[in-house]
C-alpha cells in the first residue's frame, strides 16, 4: 500500500491563477517508509478522489505515475 501523507496546494495570492496554467499540487507519498514527493495536476487528484491520510493501492499509484508521465 501507498500512504498519502500530505497534499500542498499552490497559493497564487490575490492575482489568481495565471491564464493557461495547469494547477499542480505537491503530494507527499510514503512508500516502504520512504517519502516520495510528486507534483500532480489537481484534475488528477480530484478524479481519483485523493486526500491526505489516505492509503491507495500500488496499482493506483502506478496509474497516477503513468498519467503524469514519470
């Protein structure tokens, strides 16, 4: 299993999100007691309903890696 330790969303301040920007969140995973930090588009996070303190399967983790092309 893969544990989602933390999801950090970007802060664009009062200017808001720049046009044509893909919003990515920094996600900290724990795999075999080691942290792995990835920048993942918010749309991917939302589509899989990922949240902090959640366990996901290795299969789902690999699917996410494929979607973000790592």
